[in-house]
């Protein structure tokens, strides 16, 4: 996760509970390792405060996916040194109820929004005046968090919060669990007027991540289970019920060898390009040893048609 501080650019990368700072040499495309901080459990996601002076980190000892649940789930704040980019703890970690899979702040960083996968949920926490994480915001009514929440984001105008719920493929005789985008009106930490965007009832629709265009009302969504990139449109504060455009993420869509899924998606800050990630992980046995079965571990890059929002593969 890049973070700019004066002329310095820092990258924060995690392995297990350790979060390490690297200085980025942009001209030489190099990394210089600096300090490391240790979280209460494995790092799951991090997000910077709008000021760039603080970093919020969600951690958990639960097994990813549908594996065994742990008992250490926290949200921790760090102060970012403006000169060096070094991280120092800022206040005490606050406990979370279950494994946090993703987190973000709202646009002014007055609240922290946390997505949970198992059970699927979304919770909102206040940010105290000193920038430490505070108490949970009690919502006015029940929330339908769908099946397997995977990400939460707030729109650039701070008016919508979207919980991405992936669902599950059919497996071991169990039918498919549908996916959806759970869209909320958002104001001062409160989620209201929930709407579920789920083309075809969410079947054949397994969203993982989304990102917003910086200046246009376009939302780009990676479909993990279908290896697709969808573009939705926001009009009058409402997300379109179906994608305006759908594109392949794979160079060879018909050549899938094992588990092949789409990952995160990011729109370039200049609004001209969108990037999606492809992930393949299956193995086959060769001479008694597991060997990569093949597939695409790649970036898919699209040019954004600035008049329509269509992502055109490059």
C-alpha cells in the first residue's frame, strides 16, 4: 500500500502479523527495507487516513476462507512519521467480533467501515478526535449482509457504502450461493435504504472487489468466480441493476486449468485505466511432487473510454 510523505514514498507490506515499511526508489524501481511493526495477529487489510498521517490495520488469527475461527481480531492505528514514513502505535487496538476481511474509511476519515466474511457482516466504527479508532456506530435497523462479504467501499461523494458479497460456487453437493453488491445510503456512519444489486438473482455473479472512477459515476467490479470485469453506473445515487459493460479478465478464457479466479481491481488516479488481477493456484502431481498446473497469474489492463466508461482491454 503506497503512502506519500513529503518527497519520500513508502510501501507497507505484510507477512503474517508483521507489517514492514520499504522506501521506494521510483527512478531505480527499487525497495529499501526499513522498520517492522508487529500486530496482535495476521494482517488482513490496511487503509490510510485521508490526511496521510495515520494508518489503520485490521488483523485476525482466523483461518482465511471458511476455515476454523480464531479469537484475536483487532483494529489498530499507527502514526505515520511525515519525514521517514515510519510507523508507531497510536492508542490501543480495539477488538472486533470476528475475522475482518477488508476495511476502509469514509471520505473524510471520520468513520472506519469493516467487512467481515464468516459470518458476513458490515460494521462502522467512529474515529475519535485524536484519530484513534472508537466505538461502534449502532445502526437503526437490521442489515442483510449477503453471503461471504469480501470488501466495503465508500463512494467518492461519501454518499454510498457498498458491501461486496462474493457467494460460493457449488461444491460437494451443495448448490451455488449467490453473490451481490449490497448498496447503502451513507451519512455520518449510518447505513440506510439497503438495496441488493444481484444480476440473475446473484447466480453466476461472484463479485470480489470494486473501485470507483475518480471523476465519473462508474464502478468497476471484479467477478472472482467468473473471471470477469463489470462496469456499473451510479445515477441519482442509485447503482445500476445490471452491468453496463462486462469484459473478460483472462487472455485465454477457455483455457482454465484448475482454480482460476479474479482478484482485486484498481482504477488509475488519472481515470484513464483500470487494472484487474488474475490468480491461478492449482497443482498436479508429477513424480510424486506437486507442480503448478498452469493458468494465469497476471494483470489485466484496460483503457477506459472516457465518454462511456467502457473498459477496453489493452
